[in-house]
């Protein structure tokens, strides 16, 4: 478990002046699993415009060279501020791919 809080500095004059309403000031991360198997990592943010939720499920793949690890990665996101260009737009997405870190 990892709660995080943050603040915005000199953001009132920027193009993203209302970012705090969509991104909030608080995040709660919860991870569970086995390093040699599945790991589920969740992040939840609360903001004035609504919550945002992201879940990442990963599984290690066997590779010939154990120095580099690859992971099968499934990600779900539902909420605001996934990117700074369209932070006011609520998005829902599911992604499947490979990752080199988890």
C-alpha cells in the first residue's frame, strides 16, 4: 500500500489551470502478487470532477537471456487526466502488450 499526496505550484497561469480538478491531490496504490508470477497493481486518484482508476496485471515471460525480463502486461484505465493534452476528457481503455518493467 502506498498513499501519496501532492500539490500544484504556479499552475494558475498555465494552460492547465484546472488540472487539479481532474487529477486531484491524492493517490492510493495497492499491489499484490508474486514476483515469479502474477502481480496486480492498482492506482486510484480522487478529484473534484471524479475518480480515476488504473489496474495493471503482469506476468513474467521466460527469455533465453535472464538479464532482460519481459512481462505480459494487461492494463485497464477509467477516469480523467491520463494525459495532459486531453486531461478534461474521461477515458476508458484496455491495453495488452509487453513491458520490460513492472
